[in-house]
């Protein structure tokens, strides 16, 4: 059985504070350019914003934070920038994991990790293992991640695991194979940097997420800016296909909401 309610198969439980926030951290390069600094200086500053964002999530009781660190299309950048980003990723993992661990944060990395150096892959695995027992916040870093890659790898695994179901596969057969099957779908999606696009982030999982765009560049996205996004989220009416009038009615006894309630637990 699925661990979490699907926004399309069930009507998930909602809450004033999002359980899961997914962020496209964009605008590092422009932040640096405005200051006549190399693009890398923006990425460097961006790590500080990640640190602050994790802290805000812990303080606000957000259970899942997912951040887009490197997309499957970011390999198209100049070789030098790609290599500096990889070094920054290694540095950040080495520097931050102890603190994450002390704060009860579990780190997970999603994406096609096979393209990374063996050393980086080993570092990712050991960081994940070290924090595997933590439950306070699940921090997922999407690295060499693409929404299309995720759906395709899940389809491939589904077909291999249940070939006999030919032509009869359901959403619930696919979902467990997605890279983030351990998390509920994001309630809130934030993109900094002014662009209003998904850039191949969580294509499947964002089906019913609330979207929030800000012109602030990622290094400028502080706790107050995060709180503004959370306040905007609280104003949203999440209908999941229903009418506004239906939302006032009791749905507690419906099979879907019972399933949603029982599935609201974290992967043990
Ligand atoms: C986002 O900032 C970080 C990564 C994609 C790694 P950008 O590097 O895309 O910054 P801009 O969009 O060029 O300002
Ligand atoms: C999206 O930002 C990817 C990450 C933040 C890691 P980009 O800067 O790569 O997105 P596009 O190219 O402007 O769509
Ligand atoms: Mg960008």
C-alpha cells in the first residue's frame, strides 16, 4: 500500500503549514553579476541560504524540504562552472552533515548519481547513511535530477517488477518507483529568481502543489521571504478538483480520507 496519499487517487489531508516544501533555488549567477563578482560567488552565497532555509523549516515544523541543486540540463553550462559546482557540493556535504545530524535532519539525494565522480557518490552514500535514523526534517537534495528522468526510470522499474500486468498498470504501481516515494507530494513549490517555469523539476509530484514565485534572487531569500511564501500558502484554497462549497462538508468518513489519514506517516 502507498505510504502517502496521492493527490489524484485520493484527496490528501491539508494543513496550514505545508508538510513538504520544494524549492528551485534560482538566481545565484545574477546575484553575483549585480555585484561584479564571478558567478561562483553567488553559488557560494547560495549555500548560506540553504542553511538558513533548513533552520526556518525546523522552526516552522515543516517535515520535508526538497531543493533543486543541479538539474540534468545543468551539464550544458561551461565546464568550469560545472566543475566548481561539483566541488561546492562536496565541500557543503563535508561541512554540513554533522550539523544536520545534530539537528535531527535526514539527508537524501535524488537524481542520476551515476554521472558523478566515485568519490562524490561515496560521500553522498555515507552522508545519507549517517543521518538515516533522523526524523525531524527530511532534506532532499535533487542533484543531476530531471523530472523526465525520474518518470522514465520509475516506468522502467515498474515494467521490470510486474511485467505480467501488461496494459493494466495503475498510478499506484508506478508511484513506489519514483525517486521520492518516501515523501508526500509537495504542498508548496517555491521558485526564486523571477522565472516562472518548472525547468524539469518534480513533474509528476507537483500535480497539485501550490506555486509561489518571487523575484528575489536565491542568496536574498531569507527567513522573512520564506515566511511570506508560507503566508501566501495559507491563503490558498486547495480544492483538488472539488468545488469550494464541497470543502466545508465533512469528508472524514470517506474511504479516500481514511486512506489519507492512515498513510500520513514517514517511511520507517
Ligand atoms: C541557480 O542559480 C543555481 C544552479 C542552477 C546550480 P543560477 O546559476 O541558475 O543563477 P542565474 O539564473 O544564472 O542567475
Ligand atoms: C533550475 O535553474 C535548476 C536549478 C536551480 C538547479 P536553471 O537556472 O538551470 O533553470 P533555467 O535554465 O533558467 O530554466
Ligand atoms: Mg538560473
